[in-house]
C-alpha cells in the first residue's frame, strides 16, 4: 500500500518538475551560486562548464526571435512552393485573413464565450473538488492509505473515455461539457494537493505539536505553505485539462456550439484557413491562461526563488 | 532543485507517524492494538470494493438511477464477456494498442533526442525553452481534427496525435533530468578532464534516467489519451471508435465494459514502465 502511495507521490513530483527548469535553465550567467554565495569566475568555469561570460540576453532573444520568424517563413514557403497542397496547409497570410473573416462575421466571440463559460465552470467545480479531496487525503493519513490503490487505478484510467458516457447521461447542452471538464480536470489538483500536504518535514511538525499547535494551525502555517508550489502546478495542469475536457465534449457532441465544434466543422468542410485561425486563436488563449497562472504563481509563492537551485 | 538540496531535505513523516503525531497519540501500543493498527487499513481497503458493488446493486434495486446510465451489475459483467468475444474485438484492440505504442515510441524518441540535443547547447537551450514551454500549454486536442484532415481516418493520424501528446513530458523531464547532476560528481569529472560527451554519457544521462522514466510514465498516459481522442474525432477502427458505436446503440453495459478495459490498458502500460524502470535504473532503491 505504501508502494502505491510512493508511486503516486513520485508521479506528482515529476509532473511538478516542469516548474524548476524554467528557472534553472533561464538563469543568467554570473548569477550561479555555490554554497549559498555567488560563484567566482573559476568556480563557474569548473562547475557550470560555460565561460563566465555566457550568452548574452540579447543574443538569446535574437536566436528565439529568429527561429520564430524562420518557422513562420517555412510555414509560408511550404504551400507557396507547391510542396504541400495549399488546400490542406494555408499560409500564414491566409490564416490571418481567415481570422479577419471570422471576426467580421461575428462568429468567433459568440463561440468563444460558450467555450470559455464551459471551461470556467468546469475548472471552478473540478478545481474545488480536487482541492477538497486532496486536502482530505493529504491531512488524514488513514483515508490516504486506505484509498491509495483505488486512486492509482483511477489515475491510470484515461478519463476522456468517460466523455461519451457523460454526454449520454447529460445530453447536448452545456452540462455535459462542464461535467466532462470536471471529470478530467479534478485529478491532477487532487494528487498534487495530497502529495504536497504530506511533504512537511518531521522536525517542524514535531515542534508545532510540542508547542501545542492545533490541527488547523499545523495546516495553515506549515502544511499549506509547504504544499503551495505543488498545488499551483496542479492548478496549471487542471486548467489545461479543463480545456481538453470541454473541447473533447464539444467535438463529440453532434450539433452544438463552441470553438472545438467550430474547428471540427471547418475541417469537415476543408475550410482550413478558418480552421487554422480558430486553432491559433485557441492556442493563444491557452498560452495566455498559463502565463497568467505563472504570474500568479510567482506572486503568491514569492518564497520559491530561494529554493530554486542552479546547475 | 539540486541534488544536494534533495539529500539535505529533512525526511517527511510516514503515514503512521503522521497519524499519531497529529492525533497527539504518544502512548506505546499494546500488542493487540499494534496488530489492529497494522492490519486495519488493509482490511478497509479490501472491504471498499464489495461495498461499492453493494451500492451499485442497491441503486439498481431501488431504481435510483435510470438504467441507461447505470446498467444492472450482472449485465455489465456479461457485457464484458460479450464485448471481448465479439467479432473484430481483437482487431480493434490491436489497432488501439498499436496507435498507443507507435505514438509513444515516436513522441518518446523525438522528445529524448531533442532533450539531449538541447541540453548540450546552453545558448540554444535558453533561447528555445520559453518557446517550447509556451507550446506545451497548447491543448493537443485542438490539433486532432486538423491531423485527421491531413492524414485520414487510418492509423497514421492517431500515431501522430499520440506523439504530439507525449512529446512534451519526455522532452521536459529529459532536459531537467540532464541538468540535475550532483555537483561533486561533475566537479570530479571535470578535474579528471572528462570530455563533455563523456560527462553526458557517464554522468548526466545516468542521473537523468529516474526523471526520464517519470516523464515516460506521464507520456504513456498522454499517448493513450491522444489516441482515444483522435479516434473520437474520426476513425474507422479502434476501441474509442467501438465506444462511440456502443454509445450510438445506447448499450451502456458494453460502454462500462470498454471503460473497464481502458482502465486495464492504463494500469498495465504503467506497470510495464515500472518494470522497465526497475530493470534499467537498477541502482535506484524502489520507492
């Protein structure tokens, strides 16, 4: 049983890792630390392996911008040089034009509001459920031990397969999309909250107990702050899965509205410029949502920087 | 998070210690109490399954839920047998398994190669990481209809969709894993004038393996989801396709059976990776 517990913990910690590299990898040269103090030139040369004067920020920026432009050019070139059928891959200008058409026809905003409502409800409900269940599992060891094999089984089930069942039960309206989003998105937050709450070390815990702290105090002053970084990562995964859930349900449902439905319809009619316009639009929204959460993450968990190591 | 930080971190409590500590339970156990404490969780765990089945039977008995949503328990068990023995089931199963397997292989290889490649060039790594992190936020499902329009209803579209879904976890964990080396080992290798390729081969890849396996475990789930979603969007075969057909026929017990089979596939693929990890990363203590 503790084996299953261990596996769940391991997976949750690994999903948390995408958090660390951004800081580790994008660290500026000359700011690497050893034993708590900044490295001197020789140490950095020895340990980091790069010359003390590493790539400048402007050079890095130039490379990433250059690559973006290069990819855009490639995208333009492929259909225009006749390498790919322009019907299947419209060039960026066609897509921009398609986006303009959609805006002019007043289609986009209506479907956007439908999809965003589904995602917002799904995430609000799924997130609350995930956090509450995670809190129960994280703070009551008995419940956690008893349920961990069931959680492991549920974790392995690809939850999208529940979508047809949910649509069958709730019909073609907004309810089925919200329910699908909830079913898919509550899980990562539950796991990350659960694991995070068990990460508090033995010594501070014993200290708080011996000072007569109540369970609530231990929870708010020790467990929750320790768990916060992992919980924020769970939030981010949940938002993205709420997107997936709502879109899967939209695409599966026969006749209805929403951006996912729009993409499916344009694809069936081979209106690829319009389909791509919606895809790019949706991608931009998802990226913005994650950036927003990253920003909140940095604001809420302001102490995280102290923990980030450099290598 | 560095390796040194990890070993410095104070150990967290085991469930038993935590339970006793929070409950303020300081007495030493009597013999009988110790036995109860030891076996009670196992007993309750085992008891939950029949309890759930009992609830199912009760809900059916009292007709609390419409039969289209919740079939009879015995019907669901029979449906499992019928679904598995039905004509063409092996074909659908093979199709879905190859979609998952090939998608996982393609996405995994590309993710590993790009992770190792990028980690060798710090400038490129710093330039591309934010871009790739941005791409990671795009839900892969928005591409599913496009991929199907391009590649058709057959196997190839599903493989590509699965590969797209499982590329990122492998790529990111590889990149992170390769940068999580013990400082002292790195120092030692540099002092002994190891070339950067030797450091990569003998140190970085080895210490990254546990992280990479963590990524692979996520990736196999993502590949499964990618394949199923892609089958939902448009397909001519596969278990996801079969699920939609049973849905169209309002055959809920068969849908329950298929969902159970998906669960089995999920657990088995996860256990397969666990097994491989134990064989390949043999020096690591099992959790």
